[in-house]
C-alpha cells in the first residue's frame, strides 16, 4: 500500500472527514515519526511495532564490480521491530 492508497482508504472509511484533512493527518503522523527518529528518539505504536535508529560503524567494504576496497563511513539507519499483535496477525494466530 502506498501513501495515497492509505489516505483514500481512511477517507472512504470516514465520510465525515474531507480528503484534504485526512491527507494532512497522515502527512503529519509520518513527519512526526521522521522528526523523532532524526532526533534519535524511538517511536512505538502499540500493537504495530517500534521504529528506532541504529548506528552502523565505519568499515572497509568491497566494490563488487571492480573488487577494490572502499571505506564506508559510519551512518545511522532506520530500524523497525514488529509488535506482538502484528506478528501474530501475520502468522494467522488472530
């Protein structure tokens, strides 16, 4: 599902809301999650999962095409851990 499909589904299920308001709500939620992660905070959505930031150390990598070694700088990467309810639902337990 892409963002526009999510907005449309929420708007269809809530006819009392204008689509532009639903779009603003969805965008605000994503922006707040992104901003919190940029600050290094953890974002937990009960029943769904938790978003966090992990630090990857600098390392020496290899260019797969040429085989030469390259220095890969340290970086932060987003990480998602699914919650128990989401895992159970994906595995058909509920």
